[in-house]
C-alpha cells in the first residue's frame, strides 16, 4: 500500500486537491485492488485533517494506469458537479507530453472516429469523433532510432485516445506495445505524461494553471527545452 506522503500535492484549498499521479498507479480502484489515487488521497485527507467516517473526494477525470501527471480532484460534491460540467463544455484543458516513434514536424490536428472494446481503442466509422492537436518540440536519437517529443492538446477525452491516434498515423508511443510499438523496451515506461491542466476555479472562477514536468528515463532528454513557452 502506497504511503500518502509519497504523493506530491501541487495545490489544495477547501474545494480542490491537485496532485501528481505517479506512473503505474490506477486513477480509481479496479478488480486488481492495486493502489489507486482516489483511495490514497482519501487516506491523505483522513490522516491530515483527522476526519472520522467516510471521506468525500470526487474523481472528475482519469489518467491511464501507465500515464503519470497532473490530476484534479474535487473535495466537495458541488465542486465535482461544476468541474464535470466544465469538462462537458470543454472548459477543462489537459496538455500532454509524449515521446513517439519516428520523425514528426510542425503542428497538426488529428481527427479519427474511435470505438473501444475491453482491450483497446480502434478506428471505426461508427465511433466517436476524437480530436487532438500536437506540436513537435524536437526530435532525438535513441540507440540509432529516431523519436519525436510532442506537446499535445487533448480536445476530446476518449479511451486510450492519444495512444490510439498516434498509432493510426504509424508513430506509436515509445514502449506502447499494445498499440504497435516494436522497438527497444526502455524500462517499460510509457512515453506519455499529463504535464498541464487549465481550469476555472469552480467557486471563484479564477483561471488556474497546474503544471509539472516529468522526470527520469527518456524524459531527462527534455532538459534544456524552454517548455514554458510552448
């Protein structure tokens, strides 16, 4: 069981709890009963504020198990309702960093019709419209193979959307063997990280930007890039 002091808190007030989800931790409990952020953070609130009984914490969005990055939780049901409404109205903005196979250049929007089954997301004419925008930060060489670092603005929130869409253009994420990557395994670390979330505070309506950059593995190659300007 992960200790609550292992979780990095980026911001907290009476309404919001913003944290950095580690890679390979679930957003919400599943049948595996492995560590999940919702349970860990409820323990954090219970321990920190000496709360008795059940602790409320609203899960308003998710990150895949293998994806690390910024997550926003609601500490009240009113806050959860307003954040969920903002997500539906596209006022909740998530940006990702990804390391994908091959050489990409410039900026582009990807639009696909995606469906999901129990195992993966795939293209289907009857699927839901799925959109993202990406911008190339730079290209790098790893063991003689070319990879591209990209910044992604997610415009819709479909299951495994980023992974599926880059696979469909034949540039799967590094270590994403589920979606067609066939190169060297780099510590089994998926090349995807939610580095920024922009919201309007559900109570004050203040614009808030939460950001954290990934560390370790191939992410160290991003050091020196002026990501603040992207």
